[in-house]
């Protein structure tokens, strides 16, 4: 990578974001509008560094590394402006180029340094590559950059990011997802000297045992916690969606019919695997708001709760019923996997994950929502509140936008997680992903409430 330098925002970007914040002020009040404007500007000025090689490095906030997931989700609220603000489209293209360069360097890594700095989360990890901050294999590290590149192309028509390296990376993604359908034959290992089971993989770094299902294996969740079982359902559906995007790009831009066909076929295999192994009976007596009977599941009887998506399975009978705040999550499936998820199964799943039946659903005096085993018990994640809003009704969005604004702990920023009864107790004072999701909810509310306000 070339030398990195921070540059002032293009005036067109600043004007676009200020106008957007004014729309929020007109619909949701001055406080929310001011928070949105500050967050939109802060993400671009404080987390994005432009390089002299046409790429952009994006830190998460208070950690000086670039995650494939975070660097995509941090851009979410800006994507609506790509067709009307060319400098913003240029910035997103620069991020895509860096993401593809990272994946080209190490397709198993989840987070990278700004060059070969040698920085690591844990210097004793098996991977000692100086470019790699951490080598936790997470399926979404593929899916997020692919869907970002696809959105940039579909929105603007630009194809300059799809160069020879991009072509090579897309081929690698398909090949690696297919290879990890049989994880026992995989060379990947992750070992960390720790007593925390979510920070390393069992079986000498291979992870817990799995059977063949048609799904693709992942070592870690989007939270960076180790999977309990190797087939993460939301990640597999997100990967299936990304593979359809690869099919589009390969067929329409790269003129690679073989890659397009392979990507689409693999997408179908992942979806079939989810349907066969990842759709499970609901929780009898604990799953509110779910009608009726189970159809299509062996042994189902009238009156049983409707089937839901499991969070993880192993293909050997192990099933984990929960949802995590980090995305891709089960709650986020309409956002990340719109063409491959089953809407009926998801509606039942939503009722489950937003209820006490989900072991990580938290209720407090300040907020109720989804937490995570990644953080302390009793804490709600703003990201999850934002996803709940974006997958709910317009009324849900207005209500939850207010909850988010009131639970900033007096800082004017979103955090990783906060105590559901005391928002001043929070983790990560600067978490750009959460800021961006707050902005996305506010902008959607503005669009729905007063689309003609300038």
C-alpha cells in the first residue's frame, strides 16, 4: 500500500451531509439532527485515510485496524448519495479497492493493519503476518466487501473497481467458501493462548466437529467470538446473497460465465443447506406472537410453534437458538440477505429473538433489546436497536430512534453496548459502526416522514 494521508472533505460531500442532517432536524428534532451531522462528518474525517494508491483505509474508531465488516457498515448511511455526489462515490470506491487488496493478501483474515506495521491483537497468535491485525475467519469478511462493490456498481454504473485483482479475489471467495463446505480438509487453524473459550478454536485450532451440510464453515461470528457450532446461519445466508452479487459481476462486467455459474450454484447449495439443517422448531411456551403450526418439519403437530432459523448448527444434531447483536444476525436477514431468506420463517424468528426466549435479549428501564455474549450481561447494543428499527415498521423506527438518542450516555455518540438500566455505563466510547447505524435509522425516518423537506 502507498503512504496514507488524511485530506479535507470535498465541499460537495460536506454540503450533501449537511443537507441530510437538516432533513433529520426537520423530522426528528435538533438534538438528533446535530448528532447525525456530527457522526456523518466524524466517520469520514476521523476513520478514513486516503492513500496515494487510490485506496482508503478505515479504522473502526478506537481500534487502529480495518475490519472488512466494519469498513462496509460504517459506509451504510452514505450509500443513498452515491449517484448524486460523485466525490462520495470516489471515496467508497477507494474503500472497496483497499478491501479487495486485503482479501487478496489473506482471505482468512478479518482485520488488517495500515501496511506491514506488525501490530496484532495478540502477538502470540499463530498468524504473525505484519499486515494482519487478526486472522479470525468470518464469512461476512467476504460478503460485506462484495455487496458494497455490487451496490457501488448498481447505483453508479462505474466498473473501475473490477480490475484484475478484483476478478482474482472474487474467484478466491467462491473457491474458499466451497472448500470450507468440507472443513475437515481445510488448512485453516486459529489458536490463541487464553482461558476464554470464545477467543480460540477447539480441537487444536480446527473448531468443534461438524458434519457435511452443504453450508460453508466459519470459525468466528461477526462479534469475533468463536462459533459454538461451525455453521452460522445468518452468515451462510449473507454469503448466499453475496454469491448472487458475484454472479452478477462475473456475468455482466468480467465476462466470466464459469465464475458466474459457480457462484450462483454455490449460493443455491448454501440456501439448501440452511433449509435442511438451519430451520428448526421454535421454543414451545416461550415464543410469543407466533401463530399456529409447524409445517415441513419432521414430527410437527398442530399447535406447535412455527419454525425458526437457528443461529448456529453443526450438522451433527447440535443446534443453538439465540441471536447476537452483531450483523449479519438473524434479525438483520431482510437487510443482508433479501433474495435468499424465507420471510415466513424470519417473521417467526424475529418474534423469538425479540423475546426472553432469546438468551441475549435484555430488558431494562432505559431500553430493551439484543445484547451479546461478547459484552457484559444486561447490556443492549445500539447496532441491534438500529437493526430492529430498520426491519420493523415506520412506527418502530421513530420509537427506536428516540431510544437510541436517549441512551448515548450523555456523549452524543453511539457505543458498543450500554447497561439497559444505566446508559452511562457503556463499552467503547468511539465505535463508528454504531454511529453509522444510528444515522441510517435517522435518515430512513426522515425519508419516510417528510421526503420533500430540504
